[in-house]
C-alpha cells in the first residue's frame, strides 16, 4: 500500500486562501471630516474672524440718528497642497500563467495596492489630526484628575467619568464657538474601555440587550456619531520583526465636523481631495495598469495613487484626549 505522501500530491485548495485584508470599514479617514473635491492641486481659502461675528454690538437707535456700525475681518489662510501618495506592484506573464487557483495575480495585486492606499490615508489622517499640539483644547489621561494641568482619570478606571468629561468639553466648546461637537472618534482601546465602564453599563442596562454600541455611545455623549478606528498598520520595515498595532493609539477626538461643507461654514477639519487627475475618485484616488515591457515583455504595473491634504480649519472646534486609557 502506498504511503499517504506518495498517494497524495499537495495542491492548492481552491475554496480557501488566507490574506490579512482589512475591511475598508475599519478605516475612518473618509468618515470624520468633509471631503472637499478641488480641481487644482493647491489653492487658498479664507477664514472670517470669529470674534467679530460673535460680538454684541447692536444698540438702541434714537429718532433721526445713525445706527451703530462695525466691520468684520477676513484673512487668507495657509494654502492647501494635495500631495500625491503612490504605491505599485508588478505582475509578470509567468505569474499569470503559473498561479494555481484560488490565486489570481491581477486581483491579488489590485487588493494589495488598495490596502496600501487605505493604510497610507489613515496614517496621514492620524498624523495630522490625532495627536497633541493640534487642537485648541487637550486633556491627558492620568491616575488622578488635575484641573490645572488638564489631567483626567483614565477612562478604564472605575473612578473616571468619561460621560462627564466629554459632555463638559462639549459645553465648553459650544460656549466659546456657538457650535456643539457632533463627532467622537475613538481608538479601539478607548472604545473597549467605554463599553466596559460601570457608569455606562448602568445607564444602558435597560436598553435592548444592554450591549454598548456606537449608536448608544453617541446618545450618551450627545453627538451625532461615534466612530471607532479599527485600522492597523505594521510600522516595521520589510524584513524586520513585525510591529503591527492600531493606528490611532489610545486616544479620542471630540469635534464639530460640518456635514455639508460650504462657504462661510466652519468645521474642525476638511479633506481637500484633488480630483482634477483623469480617473480620480472622491478622495483623489485612482488605480491604473501600466505596461512595463522594459522589465520583461508582458509585465504590467498595478499602481495606486491618492492626492489630498488634511487641514485643520478651526482648532477651537476640536478637543483631544491623549492616552485616555492606560
């Protein structure tokens, strides 16, 4: 009787393959701030003086007298510049001819490049918005609270008050700007701490199945939406030991994001997407197939490209909670 090894020749399974492909729903860079399509790679935008528009200046007017008058300031801001980010992988005719099912050289290459574009976009968003020194108000997690240094008790501690921390920050924002925050962005670590917090569980124990969802958190924190940034990235160079973790760390961002960007409408941030390039999508993104016969007859390059600029527009419309869980 032949042995198992001689009777069976290993072949690729056609119904199973394994690839660590992240769902595009894990990424939030296109969901927080409005995307503003622009035809030019660079241009300026204007900002009106908040102080001038909020000042109480109207006065009583007597008969046959002039009304009180004033003026408002408007200044051109630093121009946006939509830098291009790109990545490619090459496909040879030999790969197409020799790949066994379920491998598909063209689809695998397209998926690979798409993942790189999603990760780059998320990393760029995080580096611009999800860090210290960006927003007008900033708090940090600590073992004990200290109002003078803007320290809050870590939200994974039972003695913390995340609902009070967020709603108080929202009231302060509204009092200083006339705009209430409508968006809360959480890293998965922060989301996990909140959904297991005793105070939050106690408040929702009689709702549905007592399960904390982003919709329930939005109601508790008095915002329109709560987003959890599940995207991960490997920050190690190729060949080094893998260093994969959530992109957004252990932070949270409370902000006002204008749902309908328009003239004279503020927002904590905008995404300027250069859609002037042929075939560009809403985020200035496109994937093209390029002949690369110089690398071997029939070789093709699958190249992805995105062109955008993430801009903080109104820093006073954002509150950052740094390392808010241990």
